[in-house]
């Protein structure tokens, strides 16, 4: 008889993790991001990703970090299986050389390449703990007719699902110039190739420049609303840059926040100063990390530029939280930027949560489900970044691209953010109202002046137009021929609807001028028609 | 061999500087080209590409990239290094694979009728289809103005009949059929020559001497002998290489050659390499024997030039030129970071 203990431990099968890891990532950029994270954790100073543009038939990711020692490879691929990560063993939280916060937790990141190719080679040149320099190379195969079909294996409820194979393992001579870890593949998935190639038409290929400043201009090209307009290849570059733990693109001290756009009064406020200081500190931390990601020869940097568009009123807010939540320390800080127009590109609208420097899931345009400003125009006016330095990791889903929304830390962050957003939106709503009022007044003033000009011109100087609030019962237009005045009674409201009301006044005004200016019927009809044309052109 | 530091390999740069460069300049003027279409099997340092750029033989387009430069590299690691050096200036993708396999690809039962864009579970077939794809792509790039055939292998080992490099050279001549002329640079090690290759060179040499009185006479007046073994090794191989490899492949595919120079240089380990530079042009169906004889005579009289490793280290002009290329290469990298 089968018995079951009263209490027990529930485990996850390694193949489950492997299954998940092979098709886990939302986009090409998020798959590449995992390889970048591994290089970051390995204290690499540079990781180079190449796709062999414009053919995309040869993918490589090469870093100059500490490499993957052979015993780690053995544990990973042979003994314990995928997901046996020891990066944080013994409570280790930072890397040995650059003291970077360790990103990896599960040890499935390397298989992200499996989303882009069917087989790949890895080569590691590293230093053993004993001080000995070693190197090896091996091929990992994910798709071959000798590997059982995964779906079939699952259906057959096989216990140990073979999901990949390695072959041609060989220990090779250590080469200092190859120090680190390299992955390369010529067995690229057709889907990846096709998607990338489809974005490089003849026209795009002819004009594409890889200089960093040209790319920045491309991303902020006014004809583009969204990065999607740049098509998949450039979109991948942009997204990868935004997600990676990299400094801002900031050639002239103008980005990500251009101070010149703020009033001096705004710049003097404590909150503004805190936010700017925070951004500068973060930039300096990223620079100190001494970490570069070079994608197809481009040194990636985070292309964020605020404000976007002319004649916007920008505002900057600071966020800071440091407390214990559910018995664990939660610490985050960040900024929120708002402007009186939609943020461009669209992908920067929302809030980006950065955990250990790495962007999780891109900018969330729902602001972690902020229900007060759903689908309003003004929700498009805000962007921000929140850097979580402690906590929240347990809320991170396996794809490192989303959060468990019922996690206590996530909830705490969410409500803190929403509280702040109330202030932000109250402020920008007020500004928007003010601006709208101002615009309306300006427009009214302009119309008033134009109407005066029209009246003087078409009455051949006989009348001047005045606008007055006259007592109740007075007609819309009052004519005083002796004094050469036509008074538009602004207190009279013949119709409730503003536009209809405006039309009635215009017709009445044209009629009275024509009537008191023209000498013959024909002249009067022509003048009326002319006045209607001119007044309506001005009004509408 | 490939672990040699080409950035300090001045003897090889002598061949580039004194041989390749003037010949390419001359070709550009003669055929009135604004920019050239260039195919190369360059080493990881891509010196030839940057040399042609600084000498304005390759021009960048409006996007500051080099169009019409195609690089093929067999070794994945080296291909990566080339990518890191020449990307993004290069406009075309690097062709990663063995040139011989790519050029000589022929469908078999597994690939016939299957498009390279087909999803296939079997990895071996996927590999073959990839070569098929590269083959189709490379063929689309032909013809070129300059072909720099500087492969890993040795033309003179193994024997000619089984030599895939020689077959590849023939294929290149065939694929160039749309043009009337081009410049061909071919490089090979000339140590470790296979006995069969050596015999072939000897047979071809003796056949030349007996068949062509002019060659016989020039040999006597220039090198004072017609005996293969009595001729200095470098010259003997230069004549043999031109006759049995370059001219043989050219003749069999309807081309004539006019050798502009043959350069022998030595690496730091004392091993020697030969680089031949020839203008190749269309000939009539009835092969022009006199042109062929004239070419052999030119080689006997004036070729090869020799650059020893030791002497090259003192060659200020060549060292400075190579330094200039390296400096430029670095500038190009930095330019894209702005």
C-alpha cells in the first residue's frame, strides 16, 4: 500500500526548469539580456554580441569575465542539471572584482540562447581556484532527430526528459586573449533570421548607420511615435540597451534629463534637486561598474531623453522607500518625470522597475496597474525609473521579466508608487487645466482682434466693433450709426451650445454690418456673404 | 600558423605594400573604378581591408560603411574577431565557413530540392543547408574586381588532383565570367610541399622547357640552366606555382594571366609563403599561347621578390605604413562610439 508522510518537501524537476528556460523570453532582447546578465555576474568588462548583420546567420556572445570553470559546467550539464546556480552560495551578494550586485539566481540564463538557435558552442578560458589556467570547448545541441520530441515526451509522461545533448567536449589550451566565456552558433533559428532580416529592407540597409549619435537620432526621430517604427532589429538594440545595467547615453550632460527645460524656480525645489542628484549617483554607479555591452559593434547605452517635444512643461519627482515589509528589507528609490505632452518614444511611457540595475519587463505603461488614469491622454505624459536595491527578488517570475503581483514587496512598491502618482497626476492635471485655460483665452483674444479688423475693413471704416456685456433683453448685436459703433453683446446667449452660439453671433454680426453699410440689395447680399466667409474662416 | 601576430608581421606587409597595393592602384586606374569590389579571406586583424581604405581604394558610403567588401572566414573564433574589428564599418555580413566547402557545394540526396530556409530537425542536414545558403549568397556577390585568395591551406600539399583549394580557384575563375578582367592575389605556404606536388611542378616545368623555345632560352639567359633542380628554390616554386596552379586554373576556364609580381616572405618561425599578384583577363576559345609564354618569361626574368623576416624588421617605410593602418583601424572603432 502506498503511504505518504504527513509532511514533506515539494521539489521541482530540473527538466521543468529546462523546459521553461527554452521558450521563456518575451523578446529577442530579453533573451540576449540573460547572456549579458551572466557576463555582468562574471565580472566581465565587456560583452560583445554579434548577429552578423544583415544576414543574422551567426550569433555570438563573447565576454572577458571569469569564465565558467569545468566543475561548474559538469554540475550544470551533467551532475545536477540546469538551474543549479551557485552564484549566491553562502549568502554571497556581490561579485568578487567589481562588487556588482549579483543578478543571477537560478542558473538558467545561458539557455536563453536556445530561443535563438538550435545548437551552439561554448568555450571557456578561466582560472581555477588552484590558480591553474584552463580552457575547454563543447557543443550543445537542442534540436536534432536523435533528441526526442519534447512535447511527445511530456505526453508520454516520461520521467527524465532528454531535452538537449552535448558533444565534442575537449579541453583546449588556455588563451589569455580569449579569457572569459564565449557562446557562438551558426545553427540559428530561421524564425530569428527571418524576423531580423524582414526589418532590413534595401532602403533601411542603405541608410543604417551604426554610430551612436546617429542611432540616438534615429530613436528620437520626430516622425516616429514608437520604437516599433524602427522595426525589429533596431528595436532589439534599443530594448536591450534599456534593460541592461548600463549608463545613460549622455554626451553633453543633457540626458536623461535636460535641465535647461526646467524653470529656475523648479530647479531650486528640494524634490527636483534630490531627483537630479539621484540620477547622477546612479549614472556614476553604472560608470563605476566598468561594464560595456557591444552589440554588432555598437557600444550600447540607455537612450533616454527628457523632455521630448517642444513647449512642454516638465516636472520631476523623487521617490524613496526604505523599510521592512513582511519581515524583509525593502529599499528602492527613483524618479518620475512628467511633461504636458505624450512622452516619446511610446516605449518610455510608464515606469521601469530596475532590480539590481537590470530592467524588468520594460516600461510598464499601466504604472503597476494604477487605476486612476487608465487610458487617459495624461497617462502618456509620465515616465520613470525605480531602482530596487534590496528586496522584491522573491516576487520576480522565472522569466525575469515580470513580477508576482501578490508578493508583499511588490504590493508595497505598488501602493507607494500609486500614492506618488496621485501627486504627480494632480499636479499635471492642474497644469493641463491652466494651460488649456490660457490657450483658450489667447485664442479668444486673437479672434476678437481679427473680428475688429474685419468689421473696420468691410464697413470701409464706418464701424468699430466693441464687445460688451449688455443688460438682459438687449439683442446680440446693437448698432449705433451716429457713433460708428457695433456692439456685440457678450452677455446674450441665444443657444446653450457654445459653438452654435458662436455661429449665431457671427451670422447676426455679418447681417447687421451688411445691412448698415451696403447701399443696394445686391451690395448687401455680397457683403453679407463676404463677411460670413471671413468671420467663419477666423472662427473655425 | 594563424597564431602569428599580423600586426607585427612586417615581412607579409612588404608583400602587401610593394606588391598588392601598387597592383590594385594600377587596376583601379586602368579600369576607371571609383571604388572596388573586394573579396578577401583576411586574417583576424583585417589589415588588407583597412589598408585599401586608407589608400582610398575602398570608399565608404553615406552611412560611413564599406560597401562591396566580402569576407569569408572558416574559423568561428577568428570570424568573431574579424566581426569585432570590421563591424560596423563593413556593410555586408561575414561569410562564416570554409571557402572550399562553400564554393564547391553540390546538392546531394539530403538537400536536393530543399530550400535552405526549411525547418529541419536533423542537425547534419541543417549544417549542409547552411553551406548551401552561404554558397548561394556568395555566388550572388560575384564578380569582384579584386579577389584576395589567402586561405588556411597549402596549395602545394596535398597533390593537385585532390586539392580542394585548386578546385576552388577554378570555381572562382568560373564565377568571374561576367567581367573581362580582374585582379587575383593568391597566397600559399611554400614549405612542407607534398612530394606529389613537387613532382607535378617538375613535370610541368620540363614540359614548358621542351614545348616553348622562348622559355628555354630565357631560362638559359636569366638563370643559366634549364635543369629544375639547379634553379634556386624560391624562383623554381614561383615559376611552378604560377604555371601549375594559377595559370593552369586560368587556362582551363578560359582566362589569361599577366603576373604583376610574385612575393616570397618569411614569418618569425622561418617559414616561407608565396603571394602572387596577377591581372586576369578573358582570352579566346583558342588559347593565346603567346600570352601564356610571355607571362612565364616575365616570372623567370623578374620574380619573385623576397622579404626576409629579419630584414623586414628594419624596413622603416613598411613599419610606418602598417602602424598607420593600425592607428586608423583604432580610430574607426572609436568613431562609432561617439
